[in-house]
């Protein structure tokens, strides 16, 4: 009898053990299962709260392990300037992100969060990262392969800090330089912007042959998920006013602002960010036709659509006037993940109420979560959720700085060379008795980098690692050449010093977004005074540091040479490389250079096109 009972207990134990083993096998945790199978298996296990958590992105400053667990948060971001500590190292970033990730992994289903950041010209929030030229300068290179290589380098530097997702590239087609984000646009010509979507393949990796069409793709731990932005028409607003209304017919929208999205979707871009702006009076964050019917259904985009920072709040005027309405119309329009970023309890509770009241259908929530999970599985986040130190040496590495220097060289556009074509000033001789370097931007790394560098709005001075243009000039000229620097010299000083020639570096101060909107587009003082006092007294080349064409027509006759250097970033040596003839000028204007702001908007192909320098213009020089 005892033996029989022992055998039965043994059998029951084995059955329970087998059942436990079977219960523990979850398809979504099996890397050998196809992505769609894993997504489906995970979704059938999720509660509404877990699904809404996946749709929620919060700012790092608002995140804590407890918040992540309590609200089942699916994503965290660093806004501009949001860092673990001033001058934080790559290891500091990795440690912070892993702390957050461990909290997410400790939840019931262990769904990893995805951390995003604006790495828009290199890993620009991070101290000592390589800062590449802003997009307007890259547009001047007309070199898609270069831009792809910049994508590869940027991905490595972003991954060095444990981050797998960047809110880049901006594929806006800026049609009016009065817009404060014009430097984030490669060109006024959609064909140039389309060519530059090669950066997506650099960031995410090359798509394998026979890969599912329009499906998101990220090639392992050395690449990052990209984000094409801002959908759609952000660069076409009235008078270039940020977040304003783009008034254009459907044909115009499709032919100017939409083409780069066709390329981005075809290249497997993982995410697309909605624009703050409106199209013919309808806020893009509330435009169901363009987000759902056109982007998701017609173009077949299979990644997720993310809102901009408080983008749903700004559906109403004033912002946040009716938050329930904003959540309802944005999610129903097809926004999948909401960059909240601060009031996550308000978003979580509002969306929960709307779903329970059947104002937002469960099918819409499931579509959003399916897309978010699809990207997380594709990029390997479930299988390798924690970052390590293996790539920390990639941050600001020498090869990446050399690549940035190459990009600077190729981005420079020579607009004038000599007061007559028979007497060019450039390239400058390296051996000269005494030369003058002048201007507010000659020895200011922050000004050289522009907005979206260390801080959201950028800053002045030595804000990160790099080489100023003055330092580059000093390291390039012959040791016997005396280089004098004066930020804003008077004419008497210039005349009395018998300089062989002068290099004047002036331009715009840093700015981003609405703070950069400008109706006059003038170079602020003392820039114009410096040009007049120096160029009126000695042979001079003027280098303009700006995110867009600016008013220069009245000063051009004074100058012997004029160079558009855009916002070159951390590697000022690239400017000296070309000024002194180690490399020739090759850049072509990515934007029309107007004579007067009264002409704006004015783009290539317009009637009455009468620019100071036309789109595509750029003189060339030979190497010495």
C-alpha cells in the first residue's frame, strides 16, 4: 500500500513539474521564434495597464525605478541637456540606463523600456562626443555616402552610452529660412533630402536581402533605431514660424514634403515622429488621414509613430486646454507612443478612462502596442536589454573626429573668391609675415556647434571637446607666420599692423526651435562692424557661421572672399584644411541665398527667382 502511494506521489510530482516547465516556456521570450509570433504571444498576456504603459514615454528627470514599475513605463527620453551629471562619462550613462532598465525587467512580464535621445548631429547631448555639422551643412556636401558613414559613427557613439534609439534624422524640407529649425533640414529641395535618408542605413544598418518590405530594421547592438521627423510639412509653415500652419494643396504636400518619407519607410526606418505644425489648419498630431490612412495603410509603415515633446498637449490653443480631447484625438489619429513627458499619471489615467468608456477602441490600443513591441523585438531589446561598457571607447574617438573633419571640408561653400576672378584670394598662403583672425565665432566652440549641443539651445565657449577655427588656423600655418587674434578690432588697429591678410569669422549665436525664428535674418553686432573695420583695411576672407543664409549683400563688395560654413560642429580643423588649400572647395548651396528678406519665401524653381547666390552655387578651388 505504501509503495503504491509513493509511486502515485512521484507521478503527481512529475506531472506538476512538467506543467511548471510548460508554463514557464513563453514564446515571447524565445529568440528563435519569429517577431510576429513573439509579439502576439506577449500581447495576449498583457493587461490594459501594461499596454498603456508601453505607449508612455517620460523624461529622465521624472523617472525612478518605482515610477517605472508602478506605471509599467515603456520608454524614457533625455530632452535637450538632460544628462545624468554635468560632463557625464559614457559609463555614467550606461549605469543610469541600466538602473532604469532593471526596474522595467522586474515587472510581471519583464518588458524592457526603450531609451531615446536627440542625437541630431552626432551624440550632441553628451560631453566629448563627436559633433558633426548640422544637416544644412551635410546637404551642401551632396554626398549621401558621407552621411551614411556619419550615421554609422553616430550609432556607435549613442550605443557607447547604452542608448538604443535616436530621434533622427530630421527630413524636413525647409522652404523658408526664417524658420528656427532650418539648419535641421538638409535642403529646400526634396531631392537632396531624399538622397540624405541614407543616414538611416548608417544608423540602423543595411537591410538584408529579402527583408519584409516597410518593416522596421535594426542590425544588432552597434546600431540604433532611427526616427524620421517631423511628419509632415514641418518645413513649410507660413513665414517660417515654428509649429505654425503649412498651407499647401495635397499635390504640393506630396511632391515637396512627403517624398523623403517614401525613402525612409523603404529603408526600414523604425519610428516616425509627428510634427507640431498643422496642414491647412489641422494639427498633424490629430490628422488621422495622414498618419493612419496614408502613412500606415497606403505607405505600409510598420514601425511606430511617436508624438513630439508635449505634442498632444499642443493640439489645443492654448496648449493643455482640454487634455482629455488631446489624448482622444491624437491616439485615435494613430499616435502610438506619446512623449508625455512629465505628467505621466495624467496621461495614464486619461487614456485608461477613454478606453474603458470605448471612446478609444481596444483595437487602436492593440495596434499601437503591436508596433512598439515589434520595434523592440526587431532591435533585440528583449534578448539584450542591458547595456555594457564594450563600446565606451567609441565616444569622440579619433576616427569619428576625422570623419567630422571630412564632413566640414565638404560642407563649406565658396561664394566669392577675389574682387576679380583673375585675382583669387583663396587658397591662402600658409607662410605670411603676420595675419589677423577676427570675429565673435573664430574662437568659440559653442557658437561653432550651434543649437542642440550639450544644451537644447546650445551655448557659448568651450562647452565640449573639439577644435575652434582659430586653433585650427594656428596649427595649419607655417611656424614662422605670426597669427594675431582680436575679436572685434577697430580699423586703426588693423591698418597699423601691416597684416598680410585677415580671416573674419562671424555669424549667428546658437538657437533651436522657436527661439531661432527670425523675421530679419541679420548677423547680430558686432559681426557687421567687424567685417567693415577689417575688410575695409586689409585683404580679407569672411567665414559665416550660421544655420541658414543671412543678410550679407551690402557687405559682399568689401570682402575679397566669402565662405558659408554653416554650423560645422566640433572639428574646426576642417575649415582651415580648405582655407589653406590642403583640400579644395566643393560644397554647393543646399538653399537659395536671398538678397533681402522681403523676397522670402523664395525657392529654386519659383517665378521671379532673383537670388544673391542661387541654389546649387559654389565656386571651386584646387589643392595647393
